[in-house]
């Protein structure tokens, strides 16, 4: 996987998605509350630059406001699977941003020939997240006591 050719951003109809970097983290630190997964990814990125793009991406709306983060939980595995996650800050929820941003990330991931499947998981009572996955064509493949597991295969 050639990380030198990776895009610096993904543009959708209403969003700009930018992969997290130390610089972006510093620029947003005071204005955007970031969960621990972002700083953990940045620590991993320091050790392995191949992870660029395979972690958190910050979603910005048309005004330039950071409205959420979404991305991958690491590089594709040997079977070509990569897990996606997403979250939109409360004031911006219910506007289709998660669906739009995740679609952009899915298209980006499937542009890599080694990616054959995008997976996701969410709590069974998280109706908005379930709607996003269903709208994007994910199929429910398993369920534990609290979690529902999903997949989307290349060529969806």
C-alpha cells in the first residue's frame, strides 16, 4: 500500500474529511473535544506511517466547523477486511452527515485493491447508527448480547 499517493482529504457533497495528523490535532485541540481513540491512533501513527488514513478522519461541514470524526480501526487485515466507525457531535446529528461521510470513506477504502470488505459494529439500541448502516447497504451478520455486527462487500 503506497501511502505517498493517499489523498489529503475526501470531499463529499457537504463535507470535507481530513485524516487526523498531529498538526490537525493541535489546531483543533481547543475547539473540538476528541475521544481517546484519536490520540491512540496518533501514537500508533508515529510508529508506523502506513497507518495514515486508516484511523480517524475529522469531518468538517461547509462552514469549516468540525462536526464529528469517523474512520477506520486500522489497516485492512490479510482477508481484506477493514472496520469503520463514526460519530457526529450532537448539534449536527440527524442531518445525514454520518451517512454521507461514511459513504465517502467506503468509496475511498474500496479504491484499494486489497480491501474486499468493510465491517462495522454498533449497539443494538443505537437506532440512528443502524439506519446509517442499512442506508449504506451493510448486511447484519451477527449479534451478541449488546452489539450488532455488519459487513459490506466490495461491489455493493
